[in-house]
C-alpha cells in the first residue's frame, strides 16, 4: 500500500507532480491499494483523483499540527511507502519512529 501525503490539492507545481505520480502509479498497478492523505480535503486537483483511490483528510491546515493525527493514521493503516511533499514533510519527519 502506498500513501501519497500532501497538505491539500490546490493548484501548484508540487501538487501537480504528486497527482501525476499518483495517476501514473494507479495506471501501471491498478490492483494496488493507493491512499491519498491530505491535511485538508480541498483543491482543484481533487476532481482528477480516480474513484478507486481512497482519500483521507487529517483536517489540519499546517504540517506541524498534523504530526499526531499522521502518527495515528500510520498506526491504523499498514502502509509500505509514504510519498510526501511540502508541509506534509514536517509531519512525516517528526512522525518517524
């Protein structure tokens, strides 16, 4: 299982790259479980996410406030890889065991 973790999907370069990676992975490995984890579930790129991809929100605007919710999410969902960028990198960095 792969988790793509971003603050949100508002229009921006990093968001575009992450959506492209997610879509490419989904096309190449359609039976793999992919989760899109967002700090906030908002943004124009949400419409591009396939229905087969599960979308979760931590309901946090800032990466620093997402640390504990991210740890709880990781303990609940057994993932193999987390791909993250932008403010999500703060939560991911401090959540490492």
